[in-house]
């Protein structure tokens, strides 16, 4: 469980982040900018098939590459 | 209405994209990579307060800057 409950609780959503490179499993990626309630950006991936939501490490190079790929119209 | 219904319909989600620079209104941004049912990446922003979902132009420089800002731990 790397995610707190859904909803708009006034705190960070992610407790821990995925260490493995799971780019190919990703169906979509959601970016949450810093807020007064959570000072760091959070990135949550939704996985194909299972729909599972996984927090990603915003500082991991592979995560940035996944996002760059998506922005370049390519599959992660 | 720039979004088709939610759910996992086998087609693109966005019909049209926002032209104005709405970076400051954005609460979160979701990236959908290309799929067999939609050949181009789609970017959907959720707005603060209203929660409205807006499709963004993946090729617009301001959209890329918003995403870069978020990845750099800054507010869009």
C-alpha cells in the first residue's frame, strides 16, 4: 500500500514510492504539484489491467524518462 | 465540454483542447500515453476548486512548461 485513501485529505497522498522500473506497466500517470498540505510534488501511476495506483519517485531518472516519453507521444 | 465521458471507452478522451494558459488554475495533471485506440498522448488537467477536467494541448510549450515545473517540485 503506497497510497493513502483517495479523497482530498489535507496531507500527502504517497507514503512510499516504487523502486522498480515499471514503465511498461503504466496506463496513465497523474502529477500533483506541491500544496500547502504536501510540500513535494507527487506522481501516481495507474497500472494497466489491474488499475492499481502506485506512487513513483519524482527524483528517479527513469520516472522522468517515462514522462518525457509520454509527452513525446510514445508509450512509456 | 472538452472531454468525452469517463470510463475506459476504446477511443480518445479529448475532443478539443484548452487554448488559454490556465497553469495557475491546475490542481493536477494526468497523462495518458498512446494506445491502440488513441494514437496520440492525451493530457487532462483537473482544476482547483471546481474539479473541472480540461484537455490540454500536448504540443503547446506552456503545457510542457507546466509539467516541467511540477516535476521540479514547483507549482504550475
